[in-house]
């Protein structure tokens, strides 16, 4: 029986929405205040959903402590209090949008999980804005 477990995490990071191929004027028109040259920050909320079969020997789809450790080591420690544009190689040639950030997080987590587990993440940039990524 397929079952989904969820783990939540919180971290802070800043970014700037900016396309280097556009003029300053176009960047301001498209991205508005999110194009602030001095960046802007978010209190990100991440929900990680793991779907799989319950192991009859443990009663777990996955040990929540193990999942929590993966999220802390691979996501929170890596991105907390970072400038996504300046500190993270993942955005050297990619716009640091929340959509792209969600795919980065998804790829990192997926690489750490068993192949038989289905992954879905929801990344909240604000209380009103979120991005979902799933396979």
C-alpha cells in the first residue's frame, strides 16, 4: 500500500531576479522590486513528501529521522543564510527564481533517496507563493 510521509523544513536565503541578457530597464519592468540590486530575502518553507510502500519490518515508508537528516545536511545547511546568486554554483548561469530553486532542491534530494521512492516537494517563498515539483 502506497503511503506518503511529509517532513517540513525552514531556512532563509536571498536572491535577485535578474536576466543578464536584458537591459536594466527591462529587468525592472519584468521583475519589479525583486530585481533590487542589493537582493531581497525570503523565509523559505519546504515540505518534502515521500511516497512508497510501508516496510512490514519497520512500519516505515522511510525513517523520518533519516529524512530529516538528509534535508538538514543537503538543503538547510547548504542554502540557509546564503545569497543564491552569489554563493550557490547552481545559479551561476541560471536565474535564481523560486521555480529553478525548487528544481535544484528536488534534484539534490532525489539523488539521496531510494529509487523506489516517489518524491514531491513544495517550496514556499512566502505565505502566498509556492512552487511544487514532483516526478
